[in-house]
């Protein structure tokens, strides 16, 4: 297993079961992937409750345990050993959720691509999405055919970006309507973070924890930078 396979399996399940999914489920699942990755992809590992609650911003123990139980029931987690209270650790293993032979998400993508291709063939005007765009991130030109170009290509950043999109979807049913709009958001994030991955992730977490709909400069980092500058002057 790797993070891509687990992510794909999860979003297949989400697409087929939209009535079950809440942002907390996605946040906890992807944090478990991140934690497992940091532990060197152990087959089973301790997953401390207080650490997980703090990482994804869940304040209520009951909300957390209900979220955990859902993920176990759906097959996303295998519960190896259950914790006795909120101060001890569950021991879990990650697993691919059982997939149907024909996945609804794949069928929807195929249908969407076919529909878009037909529309473009019938139209005599060029779609704005098919025009080569100016340089946006790391001097890479963006076109519809190329899809999204991420400023950072680590699994950690890609996981955090997916959590951000699920957060926006859960908060106000917002989705990036085109690759261009998502690319613009990534460009702004990269600029605010001074093209540093760790700062970009901190900015994402800052927006989620404050319930914001966009990205803003990390005020604490700005204060630290100003203090260092004033001290060394």
C-alpha cells in the first residue's frame, strides 16, 4: 500500500457513500496515513487519541470516537487493540476499503470527460480552459491538458491539500470549478509561504483551525521574522 492507493480507495468510497461522509472522517483517515508514513509504514501502529484529536481539531472525545468507529466499521482502519480511555492509544492498521467491481467515481469521470470532449468538438469557439496560461508556479506553464501543477510534490503536502479541499466542501459545499481556479489558489498559497512547504502546510492548518475560506500569511511567522530582524539589527 502507499498513500496514493489509500487516498484513491477512500475517495472512491466517499463518492459512493456521500450520505455517510463528514469532514472529520477524511481528516482522521488522512492523518492516520501521515502518522503511518512517519513511522516508516508499519503494518500496525499506535494511534494516540489526544494526539489525533489535536492534529485534526476535534474537541469532543465522543465526536472523535464516533468518527474512529465509523472508519473501523467501513474497513478503512483495522482495530488491532482498543484503547481503554482517551489518554491511551488505539493500535490500528490501515487497509484499503473494499471496492466494488465497477466504481461509480471512475464511471463519473469517464462520463464527464466524454461529455466535455463532445461539447468541445461541437463548439467553434475556443474554451478558456484550453488556452495556455501564463507562468503560475515554479515557472511552469499551466494548461488544461497538463492538469494541476503542485508547488510541492511530497505526499505530506498532497495529503494536506486534499484535507483542505474536503474541509471547504464540508464547510460551505465549495469545490474548485476548474483547474485554473485551483491552480490560482495553489499559486497564492505558495507565494504566502515564500515557496516553503512547511510554511504552506502551516498556512493551510491555520485557515482550517480558524474556519477561514482562504489563505492568509502566517502572523506568528511574521512576528518571529520581525523579532529576529530587530534583534540582529
